[in-house]
C-alpha cells in the first residue's frame, strides 16, 4: 500500500528528502540495485544490492559529494578541506561489533565521530550531529559482553567529541529512547557470590527474556564460559531476540 501511494524507502529519503552533510555507518546493500556486487564481499551473493527500483543511490549522492566504503578512504576525505558532504558505508548491512570489526576496512565509532566533527566544523554556523552505537543490538542478542563493550566504545567517542569541540559553544546530550530487560544481581562479581538453590552457579548479569533461555534444566556456568565473547546470559523467558524494557 505504501509503495502504491508513492512512499519512498528510508534509504531514498536519507539521500533525497533531507540535507545531511555527513552519513557514516553500514547499509551499502540498501543503496544499490538488486544483484550489485558488494566491494568488500564481491563473491557473497547475500551481500549484493537489494534495491528493486533500479536506482543506485550512491551514484545520486556522488553528484556534488564524496562517497567512501572503507576506513582509509574516510580518513583521506576528512583530510581534504574541500569535502563538505561525505557518505561512508562500511558494511552491506549493520556495522560489526567493535571487538570483531575489520580494523583495516571498518572505522571505529570514535573514528567516525572525529571525521564527522572535522567535516561539520567547517560550517561557520555550527552543526547538529546524531550518533548511535550497537549497544542495543548486543542486548537483543542476549550477549552482555557485546552490549557493554559497545558502551565502552560509545564512551570513548563521547570523550573524543568533547576534546574536539568547545564546551562553551556545545550542547552534548547523552540519552536512550528505551531500556532493556537487563539486570545486575547476586553481588556483582562475574559469577554471583553464592550458588542458586539448584546448586548451580549463575552470572550476576541476567536477562528477563531472550535467546539465553536455558530450558527446563538450567545449565551450570563457570568463569571461562561466562567470559566468552558470544556467551548469552541466561534469560527467564525464551525469545529469539531480547525485548526492550
């Protein structure tokens, strides 16, 4: 119904409906026609472009602006004083978590923050910059390690932004639009300080619901298991994706 009434997809709106100087993140496949090979993963058909309207939004953006798809190109664009409009798309879909990203090709959130501020600061009238990390994605995965290390990277980015701007001329707002069913309990070492009534250990971080549901017989856990990057904290209710709070 939306298409029949002329509604354009979000990627189209991003390029055409608003005047944004800097766009940095993932999402290459939403910008190119169906079957367009991805520059980073050209042999993976799952990463090809998916646009059904035949339009290449990257080419449309390039009419008077700069486009990059890797960290090296991004840093070079930021160093060029002629660049006022920059779009950097570093993954076909979502960006990877900071701890597992390709550090050669994919910039960190802090690096993207610095590049954005460098370019936007060329406007004598000032600027507005919106930044979001993958903290939300880590929680939906039921993986506190992912969520919390993303929070640390977000903190680094905020610190860097503070160093690059004038505190007297800058309003910085750090907030969230929702919480998660994420809890700390049991006295906060990585494992709770005593066992549960089923005589098994439990982590001090747990989720109210999500993919970490252990089934009817709760599994035991030790420090080595809980320290794994992909470990999913136990959840009370089985869901494929943890919910907002």
